[in-house]
C-alpha cells in the first residue's frame, strides 16, 4: 500500500517521501497535473519531493486516492500485473514473466513506459 511521509523542511518547503508499488507510484504521478510544479523525483524506487502546504496537500490527496482505489479493488484471490523487477525486489508471489507489448499496455491499461519491460502477474497472499 502506498504511504506518504513528511521527512523534514527545506527552507520554507516541506520535504516528503512516498513509497509503494510501481503501479501505485505510477498512478500517483499520473494524477498530479503538473509534476514539475511539485518537484517530484523517483529515487531508489520511491517518490521524493518538496513543496508548499498546498503542494503537500495535493500530493497527499493523490496518495489517498490511490489507496482508496486499491482497497476498493482488493480481493484476497485477486491478481494484478506488476514489473518483474518490482515483484522480485519486494519478494511478491508472482507467475511467469513476459515482455510487455504495446497490446498489453492497451489491454491492461499499463503505463506506456512498461513496454519492452518484463512483467508478471502478482498474486495477493
């Protein structure tokens, strides 16, 4: 599950860290209208950034909306598609991997940057 944590101050701005699966972070980034306004960067598989109180509120709302969608879609026997690298790094139970094609991106509504990467089904435990 995605988490949002404030990590300190940088002058007048608040710094923060967002952790979660690749698909959650992708959904968060896509829900932010102007990513450069918020100074968000991907570092070691997590989103980090800094911003004003309003920026922090917008980022927190994006994280909360992803959590709500994930929890409303959760089913113990459900599976979802994830990057093989993410599934392996997080020790997730997954099936056989395959190369993500443009067709898979369209069919499963995957992030376009996943095309050509190894993906797999991840099974909820």
